[in-house]
């Protein structure tokens, strides 16, 4: 079974819909399901993902350019506001993600790639844990619940800007658990976990670069990588994220 067939099966289980969206001629062959919102820019534009030269330029912008994360404004009157902000399956609506958040906006150095700890402490990535609410900062943050997430980012370099969407399929025995329940202090202990990108052990600070470097043109498979997390090198995987860049448009 090819990787794309495995992914199609996973998406069917998660979404209940395995109907690919019809794409215009010349836009690539990566399969999109209805939940990807392929009628909304930048999808379904996949030409850059199917061309090695174009993909290399895009990857260079991710590694060396300015990143802007597209976020949905917080709405205290919406009980699902955190699910919406997380881009969780069933709550994902790219038309509402209108805030452009830079690394500087969350107190990070724009000249260095964000780390796992950075994204949790400064980017609020821990809000995707189970039962997180507005009173849970500091105690309710943790690993995202199992499921499929979608996000959009812009990367700018040398006068060019790429707008792209990626999806992350999350699984593992600790998915949804708070860091506290797992005995982890996010300010220090996330750095001690063991990370592997496509099976290669990767330093905590190098996960972002390793994921970008792993992106290749591979027919019908979306460029991306699998990230696995262990407590130590000799222990089993506790958390897995399959990251796929599914569409990108130069704007």
C-alpha cells in the first residue's frame, strides 16, 4: 500500500468523507478532501509542490524568510473559539483566519526558526489539549487531541510571498493530555523529549528545519514529514504528527 493510500484511509476515518475535490488541470495530483476547503485560496493550487525548482524556492523562504501565521481572532462568546483557532477538523474555517501573527508578535526572534517549546510557551500551541478553556492557561495546556488540524502561513523572502496551507494528523497515547498530567513542565521538559523526523532523531531546536528539509516532490504524496516523540530514546512513541503541505500559492 502506498503512502497516499494510507493517508486516504486515515482521512476517511477522521472525516467520514473520502471524496477528492476535483482540481483544475495542471494543478498537481495531491488528493484533497472536502474538509481542506479547496475552494478557498490558496487551495487547490499545488503546482509549486509538484515542481522541484519551485519547491526549493518555497522551502528556502520557510527557512530564511519572514513567517506570518494566519489566526482566528479570539471570541469569548464562542465556546468553540479554541477549537477554531487550533484548526481542528469540523471547526476549521480559513475565511475567519484573518489575523497575521509574526514571530515578533509572540516575542520570538524572527531570525531563528521557532522551536516546540517556543510554540507552546509563546504561540499558545498547548491550547489544543482536551477541555482547554479561557481559565486553563498554565494548567490546562498540553498535547493536541487526536485528529486532523489545518493551518495557514505566509512566508516572505526577497520580495516574494508564498501563502500555504498544511494539515497535521495527530495521534498517540498522550494526545489530548495536559503537560501537567504527563509530569512535564513545558518551559524545560519539552526540550528533554526525543524527537524524530521521518525516523531520524532530531534535536529539539532543529525539528522545524528538519521537517522543511524533508519536503520533496513525490508524485501524489503531499510534501511533508512525520514527527514522532518519545520520553527517551529507548521508550515507545507517545505522540505522532504527520505534517503535509497540501497547497501553496505565490502572491
